[in-house]
């Protein structure tokens, strides 16, 4: 994420369907299309496309993008960060970045044998 509050965030209304086959769109394409209709101001985390798992809605709030926290951290590690660097970067620059009501949410999706972020 950059220092610019919206530098690494993409508005759903700015997205187009990617290169997925028409008969089997990717999760990213499906979520992007859904959000462009229901909340065009929703933001997507640039570079985290493979961690996008769906959408989330809270009462009184617009629908926003939902990311798998563990996948986000894994993507940062794949870019060359250590596990600790990726965790710290994610917490401060991604999950900790409030860029308005379209800010995505990041879920810890438990898996057998995987520790929670607090236990890591």
C-alpha cells in the first residue's frame, strides 16, 4: 500500500471483467461485477486479487469486498517479505488502512491446523 490513501485501492466502477472465460468467470470478476452494480464506490486492494473471496455487508453499511487474511499475507510473502514483515505490513498498511466507507474487510477464515493471527 502506498502513502497515498487511495493509491493502491481500485474503485469497482473502474474495473472491467478480466480475461476469464465467459462461461466460468473468476471470483475477482464475479465480485467486481457484483460490486460495480451494488456499490460502485467499493474498493479493491490492488495486488490482492487472488485473496478476494466474496463480499460482506453490515446493517447500515454498503456491501464491500471481502478478502481472506491468510491469503493476503501469503501474497506478500510471495513478493519477497518474510512472514513477520508480511504480517506487520498487512496489519498496518492493508487491514489498518481506512480509506472510507468502501474500504474492504479482511476475514480470518479458520482452517484445521492453522493458527489464528493472534497465536502466530
